[in-house]
């Protein structure tokens, strides 16, 4: 049976309320992996009209957001973290090559931080990955992709520092 966005967001809320730290986020990551296998859920929340960033749900109590992302072509993002927040990337369509980085030199508002690549791996349909606060990563897409991403807070309201690989 297909689940609705309302059911999914309520499950995420309950998991994060019960365990607000990394353990609750891992449960949300598992919930997202299940949702990514639900073709009806994906069709309702990610279609040909979905923009690169669309907030599907913002939790009024806890502040986390569920977003839909649809990328039409290739795209690569520089290494980044999510500032004071966490994020879960869930691959619905296509493939994302994700790289993890270690911090070499801290960023400041005036100067980008320095990072070194640790590993690269693929996010394929049905796979979700948790990035906790400070986890530095960089997605690369060679073609069209669609994702469901969950942010601990609405990142549109957060100023982030820049990082560059060495």
C-alpha cells in the first residue's frame, strides 16, 4: 500500500521526537529508503514539473524539511556541509556520485576552508545516506536525477561557509 507525504512526514516527526540525535536520523534514513521504493509516493512527489528545489513539508515543531529535487542535466556541487544542521539524501531516479571529505583547514566567513577527498561512492535509486553536522560531502550528477532530501532545518535560512579541495 502506498504511503502519503502526510504519513511519511508524521513518521519522520515521531522518529526525531523520540530520538532527536543521530539515532533518530538513522531511523528517518531507513524510513526514506522505504519511501523511495514506493513508486506511487515518488510519482506524487517528484514529477517532470518538479524544480531543482521544492519544499514538500516543513515541520512546524521540529523545523526539519522534506524536499524534492529534480535535476535535468549534469551538475556538480563543491564540497560543503550543512552548517549547524544535518541532511539525508535519498536517490529516487538516476545516479549521484557522492564524495566525502575530511577537513584540513577550518573555513571562516572570509576564507574558504581546505578539505581532502576521502572516498567516492554512488547513490542509486532506493538508497538514502545521512550526513550529520560537519560531514563534508559533494554530489556530482552526470545526467537527470531526482532526489528526496531531508534537512534538519530549512537551509535557505542558513549562511554556510565555503570549502575547497586541496
